[in-house]
C-alpha cells in the first residue's frame, strides 16, 4: 500500500516562463504538505515542449524557489533527459494493446463539432499504407476512474468521457500525461499536490497507472488563482512574475489563498514554518 511508503512529494513546473502567484501557490502547497508529513519534496523540470520553453527559465525557477525558502531534496530531474523511460513505457503499452497509432490531424478533429473527447477513429487500426502521426492510449473498458481527493473529496470520471488521450504527439514530443505518470512512478512519488485545473487530468493519470500496474499517489487539488477577468493565472493570461524583493508580501497572498490566514511574521522562512504548523492542523489533524 502507498500509505506504508515514506512520503515523497514534488513540484514540477514547465520552463515556459517565470513563476507567478499561481505557480507559487502550487509550489508552497506541495512543499507545506511534504514538510508537514516529514517527507521529501522533489523538484522536476518538465521541459518536453521546446517550442514553448523560454531560455533561462529553468534556472530562474530554481533561483526563485530558493529565494522563497522552498528547499528541495535530491537532484533536480529534467524530463528532457528521460526519453528512454517514456519510450520503454510506450513500447510496453503497444505490446499489451493499450496504445494505437493515430493518423488524425487537429484540423480533422476540429471539424467534428461538439465532441469533447477523441471519437476513436483510428482505434481499430489504420488503413494499409497510412502511417500514424501520433500515439494514443487505448482506454480499457471497466469501472469509472475514482479517487478520494484530499482537497476536493470524492471524484469520479467515466472512462468513456475520458477517452483515448495522446501519449506521443504528432510533432514527436511526449505528451504530458505519459511523462508525468512515468516520472512519478520512477521517483517514488506518493503524494501529488497541485492546482485544481489539473483535476480532470488525474483521471487520465489513474487510467495509465492502472494499465501499467504503477502505484497510485494520493492526490490533492488546491484552488487556482484567477485574475480580475476570472481567468486562471498563467503565462497565456500574462500573469505577472513574482520578484524576490516582494517575497514576504507574495507569501502573505499565498498563505491567505491556501486558507492558512494572515501571517504576522516577516522573513519567508518564518512564514513557512508557521504555515507548516497551520497546514498540519488543517490537513493532518
């Protein structure tokens, strides 16, 4: 059982820009949960999308985490150095008939109005002479994908609603769902704390974990930070990066957003210690 294993948590940012308030909420929440459990906290750079990556962003992310007192355990893992693991997993899924080649284009799928998931066009094989553009997970039949989310309570998704998600993209880059599941297993991650925007993605991850007979981490999804228009803070919505000189005020905002109340201490290290105590009372008590 995963509960018998030592706690291992992680923060896994993509180097597509600098950290913003929303990023810091996810980072601090996962750090507080790991430290409250007396566990390890890992940092993994998810650099599998070169067209979107910003030069120097990885180093800036690490400097920002250090500047905010968010220390990590062990070496920083970079997904760009782990292609062999992903290839091995995809090969195994093919052997077990849990992956299929897909020749569909974005344009052809976009023409199918109203479909929320992949309609299974290539699921039963491609016509002779047609090569796959991408590879998809062949969602097995079975009971729904459910888990007890530590932040959101009982969650359940029908397998048909999740559908056959992408494992290897048409541009040759690994899909997020495959890489994150393989890396969490390889690193022994037992607990995942992240933003609620990834709640539905967890169903994909559970399906893949079950298919590969991987351990299933315990999940906790925290409320995301939104801007004045109600949009999730992100690089796409031009979220303002956090600055080290503003660390105490940023940390105040983070603690308030996480429901831990205002802090009357100034150094971020002291705020983290107090936050760890309050987090433990709120989520472990």
